[in-house]
């Protein structure tokens, strides 16, 4: 809460510097009796940004670092007998102390915990004072420094431009670094998994049957009980994705063609947003639509034809997933079809093609690379989709090509493995990361391929 | 009725709008974009195997009028055409007329070269294929070769018929588009500023080609360049603000314009 007040204080002071900067610029203009290089508000903006940004940086650095520092320092206050005991875990002890600091006390904590919490609290008070002091000093130093810089020769417009550019660059770096960090965290957990289970068993094994059996499989007397062959999971994923594509590619593509070529602009303005609403429905809603409506319907209509449809069939999940990804295909394809130059359509009509001939023989072939890219993006979306398959596809790891049977997918296995209390050292838990890594590699590869196709397509037209 | 209207138009247009051997006849044609009148009561004949240029300042409606002849304006929702245009005494705006064979009879070449992103061969073969003009592969090959020869492109592309048409130079692309248009053996070819995106050398080639094609086809060419009109066409029509001001032999229009607006345009006072 105190940090929040400091933050508000920083913002207010930097706003004051905005006006001070403007004032300073006016003064400079007045004394020089000449027009300044930039508009007045750029000088204010320069003062604001150059006082705000370093202060915010220092503020966040302190807030992040002090917790780490306290955690290191508090170790001294944990009694030796606790540290030396068999099931000592520093993370848990730290959580205990933190809870105590925040007043979340369950039962009577040991005396040393209360002591440590009291010490921690005193540190927090000190650190708050230090943070406030440091931030105040920083903001005023940088603020006044920026005011001093506002002279007649100073080009604040260019300076602001530079600052804004770097803010934008940092934002994009954050997105990229987060992706890399996620991939690395998955990679490291996967390495731990592959230390327990050989990668060829994982990649080529055909039986998926994970069991909890402790960290060390060898010598536990349970060898062979667990099996981590991921093939049934990937087979299930692809079976469902293929069913989904069989639904979404024709429907999505045809609706894109209708919207971009046949619909009047009024119809288009009405239908396109409606179609895009499909993309806005939460997948969990699709999930129970699949589980409660589509699956029973398939089961009952299957029994009419004497077919035995499992109540959690790949078909039900695939059909509903197909409906879910229709907007991805239709919206992207619509864009690429619209990007085909009107001159090509004119050429087609000018030669006496009908509308349908023009669309099928000229517009679609020209848009094909983009359409393919949209389909690949839809596939990677389908492969990574979780909620529908968790609710509608089941958990039985069958290796089958029959869409009427229950199959399971990579994502639904990850969910079942990681939901609930887990022992982090077991091969079962770690297998979730190996699955996730494989999935990431597959979808990344597909996205790269899609982008590559789109790029090639662009070159063709310019 | 028609005669009366003709008389009214004659009041507006100077020169000889009628042709002794007309292929296309436009009678009192007006074109509207919504409420905006783009073409106002134009009457003109396009003679058989005659090259005629439409000239005039930008926005005078010459392209719009050109697009009436093959009903390309149909593709624009807000566009409405009034009056009568006949080809061989058949009204092309009659409800019974199917635009598909009509557009095969009246070919079009556009301002910007617009080859399909297909091979050179497929570009030319497109029209004959959709209209079923060829009996077999050899026949189709023959049509493609003949069309490319007539467009003066055959020698340049003979060894790369399978490479994409978009890979050709601008002038070659435009000649490919002309080859594509004549592959369906049209009677009339409409050209909408066919050289405006080309360099002078490519332009010269296209003009030469138009000159030759004029022996076999009726050609209507819209152009911004008066020199071009003078070089390629026997007849010239001058448009101004949606009205047809003057029609006559090209030589006469450029040397002895009868209407003061034509004269102003020719001498560069309006442009």
C-alpha cells in the first residue's frame, strides 16, 4: 500500500515538472526574444519524461530487490535446529514468515517465526523510508537537470522523439523476452524429465500411462508401471484437429468468399462482426456445448445407424473445435481475398468470366498463399486448444483413427497432470513440461511456416 | 422519337458523330453515379475496323463512357446507365442480353497492366478456356501462339511460356494483356489509357501494335496524350465535363477544331 502512495507521489511530481518545463521554455523564449525550436509543450513533456522514467526505474528496482535481500538476510534468524531438520525447505519457511508478516496466522506459530516476522516488518519500514527518500532525490535531481537543459539551443522535440522511441523499443523487448523466458522455463523442466525418462521412449512410445512413483523410478520396484509414450496423445490431438479442419476450412473459406466477393457492403457490415463474435465466445462455453449438446446428439444418432459412439468422442470435440476456429479462417482469408487487386477481377470480367469463374480461377489462386497461411494458423490454434478437449474428448489415451472413440490430447493431459496437488520431482508432473515443449515446437514451426508463406505471397504482388 | 433525340444531341456535339459502317452505336447515353451525372446525353458511332480516340481533361468521363460498351460499369453498385448502346443493332443493355458473351465480343485492355499471377501461357489461354473456344490442346496452343504473335510478344517469350506473366516488364505485361484480350477473338477492343503506366519505348511498341490491330478490329482508346491520339487514331472524340463536345477526323480535330472548348484543350488552355 505504501508503494502505491510513493507511485502516486512520483506521478504528481513529474506532472509538476511538466508545467515547470513549459514555464522554463517560455522564459527562455522571452529572454531570447525569438521563437523556440520546438512547441512549448514538448519542453514540458521532456521535463516530465526525463524526471519520471529514471525515478520509476529506481523505484521498481528497489521494490524488487529488497524482497530478495530480506529473504537472504532472514536466513540468519532461522534457528539451526530448523535448518538441520530432515524436511527443511527454505521456500516454505519463507512463506510462513511472510504470512505472519501479513497477519495470516494459522494456529500458534513457533516463537522464532514471530521473531523473524517482527524483524522483517522493521526492515520493511526502513526500506519504505529509504525508497521514498531515494525516489524523491532522484526525481528532483533529474527534474532540475532537465530544466537546466532547456536553453535556447535545446531541441526538445527531437529529445522527446528519442525517449518515445526507446519506450516503444523496451515494450517490444518485454514481449519478446517473456516468450523466451517461458520457453526456457519449459525447456529446463523438460530436461529434468528427460533425465528420468529416455527421450526415445517419450517420442516413440505408443502407451501413455503415467503413475506417481517418486523421483527415482529405478529401484522403486515399480519399473514398467508407468509408461510415457506420447504418440497416442499426439495422434489424438491430430485426429481432433483434422476433424476440426474438415469443418472449419470449407465453412470458413466459403463464408470468406461470400463476404468479400458476393455480399453487398451492407450485408458485409452486418455479417462480418457477427461471425467474429464466434471468436469471442469463451472456449469453456464451446466445451460444454460439445459435452452436453453435441456428444449426446452424436451418440443417439449413431445408435440409429447401429454405430457405437463413445460419449466422449473425438468427433464431438473436433466438430465443436471446428466451429470455434471458423472465424480465424474466415476473417484472415477475407482479408487476403480483399487484398487481391481489383484490377485482376476487372481483367477477369473484361474477358467475359462470370463472377464464379473470376473468383475460382483468378481471385482464389491469387489469394491461395494467404489462405493457406490462415489455415496453418488455424491448425496451430486447434492443436493448442485445451478447454474443449478437456471437457469433450476424454482422458483415455487410445491410439486410434476412429473418430467415434474417445481419444485424449496433449493439452488435456497437461491439464490433468498439473491440476491438483503435485509432487514436483516426479516424472509424471515433469512429463507435462515435456509435452508442452513438444507442443510449443510444433506450433512455433507451423507459425513460422505460415509467416514464410505470407511473406512470399507479398513479394509476388509488389 | 429517336430522331428527335438525335437532333437534340447534335445541338450539343460538333462534328460528325455518325459513321457509314457502324459497329457500335451509342444513343443518348447518360451515366449516373448515385445522383452524380458523369456522362450527359452522348451519341456517337464506332465504325467497323476503325480506331477512335477519346480525349479530354481528367474527370471528363471518357473512361466511364468507355466502360459502358462492355458493361463493366455493372460491377459498380451505384452506377446506372440510361440510353441505348447497340452492337450490330442489338441493344447491349437489353435485359435478355447476357454480359458474359458480350464481354467476349468486346475485349478490354486496362490502364495498368494486370496479368493474372499465372504463367504466360495460362494468361492467354484463360479466355479461350472459359469460353470453350478450343477443341483440343493443339488448337489451344495455336490460339495462344497466334495471339502472342499478333501482340508482338511471341519472339520475346517463346522459351518461357511457363514462367509467370507478372515477371515480365511493364510494356511486355501490357502486350500480354492485349494478347489475352485478342485470344477470345473479340470484334471490338476497348483500351483505357493503355500506355499511361509505360515508358516511351514500350509506349511506342504498343502504339505500333494498335495501329496494326486497327486493320482487323474496331478499337476505342482512351488517352491523356494528344500526341498518342494523333499517332494511332483516324477519328477523335473530345469530352468535357461529361459531354461529348466534338467528333471528327483526327487530322481535323488537331488542326481545325470547330468548337472553342476543343481548341482551348488542344492548345493547352485547359488540361
